[in-house]
C-alpha cells in the first residue's frame, strides 16, 4: 500500500495536517488534495479543535500541482472534470481559521494553497513563487487573484510573468505573510499561534474570520454593515459576558465557546 499522502494529528486544540509526499516535494495530486479536503472538513467538524495548521516538510510546503499528473492533460478532460476546482475548493468551506506554516518551497499550486489559508507563517527559508509561466500555463488556483490582492499589481505581475521566486523577507515586506520565524521551531510557533486562537471564544473567532474575508468580497459600506451586525450579535453569547466580566474582575476568562 502507498504511504499516506497526508498525516494528521492533534496538538491540544489544534488540528495539524502535514502534506506528506516528501520525495516529490509535496507535489499536489488528486489523492493528496482529496485527503487534504477530508482532513480539513473533519477538523472543522471536531468540537475539540479551534484552529487548523497546514504544513509540509522543512524543504517544501508544496512545489506545486503535480506536473507528472498534468503533463498529458487535455482541455476537454480538464474542463469536464472541473480541474482544479473539484478538490481544491474544500478549503473555502472551512469556517475555523487555517494557518499555513510554510517552510521551503511554496510554488505554483503550493503558493496558491498557502494563500487559500487564512494567514501564512513563513520560516526564514521559505520561497514563494508562481512559476507556471515557465511551463506554458498560468496559475489556476487563485495565483493571479489572491497574490494580486495580497501584494499588489506590481509584485504580482513581476512574479507571475517572470516566474521568479521571492524569499520570506520579501514576502513579509510585500504583505503576503503574517510573520517570518526561524526555520528551527517554525512549526511550533505556528502551532502556538493556532493554540492562542483556539483558546478564544469560537463564535467570535468564526465571525472574525468571516468578517475579514468579507473585506475581499464587498464594497466598504457593505463590509462595515456586515461587521457591525456580527459585532452586535456577539452580545448574545455567554462568552462575551464572561470575557468582559473576567477583564473587570482582573482574572483570566473561562470561555465556554458559546
Ligand atoms: C511533480 C515535482 C514537482 C512538481 C518537484 N518535483 N516539483 N514533481 N510536480 N510540481 C519532483 C522533481 O521532479 C524531483 O523528482 C523531486 O520532486 C525533487 O525535485 P528536484 O527538482 O530534484 O529538487 P531541487 O533541485 O531542489 O529543485 C526544487 C524546485 C524544483 C526548484 C522546487 O523541483 C521545481 O522547479 N519544481 C517545479 C516547480 C513548479 O513548476 N511548480 C508549479 C507547477 S504548476 P525526481 O523523481 O527527479 O527525484 C502548478 C499549477 C497550479 O502548480 C495550477 C492550479 C492547481
């Protein structure tokens, strides 16, 4: 039997998913994307989990979609099987925050997968790029869209048109990654960040994610109205009462996540 293409474990209240095709630098094939979608949905449904981390190896988060599997693909097959949205859009259904802990290469579909996550923690050896142009194609899982929103037109055009890589420092300067951390301990740092998030009241965490994402889908006035309604609704939660009482009583809150 084949080795598992992903590994899952829980650390405290964090669901950790490790992409596991190390010999192919975690090239993303259907088996891996199917398994990743299943694992994401399972953690999202698990009441003991408050935040999810997706990572690869020290050398590669993922070096892209699997070129071996794509090389002979035709347009009719690509179109009829809905390549690549069929098993790539599972991430969009996940309501809990998903952190990409990127070490080494995040290229092509690997960079796109990282950008589908809610935020990226990058090790100092991370390399980001959309090298599809070198293969005679373009990014197909959001690379021209999410990268442009994250880093702006100039940098996005530079990366997408030349196929060059950008290192962790440049990625942080450009707004693609939230934090850069030393490679040693990078995954632990991402998991610690996830554990912090998992400790907060779940309704507030889900609404925070939903509201930030709304900024990319709506005009400002609509986004502000949406945020205000969610904000107001949180006053219906037990955790709002607990969080504010704990502050006033100078103690730590004990959230019940409802
Ligand atoms: C299949 C891949 C792969 C990929 C690496 N490998 N990337 N196999 N698909 N995307 C394989 C190599 O063929 C090799 O297999 C092994 O992994 C190790 O890679 P090397 O090239 O020997 O390693 P290195 O010299 O360190 O170079 C690392 C690298 C290079 C710079 C990341 O592997 C590379 O350029 N990879 C391709 C990156 C890329 O073009 N990505 C975009 C793909 S298109 P063997 O058998 O020789 O050991 C894409 C489209 C997305 O993502 C569209 C929407 C999904």
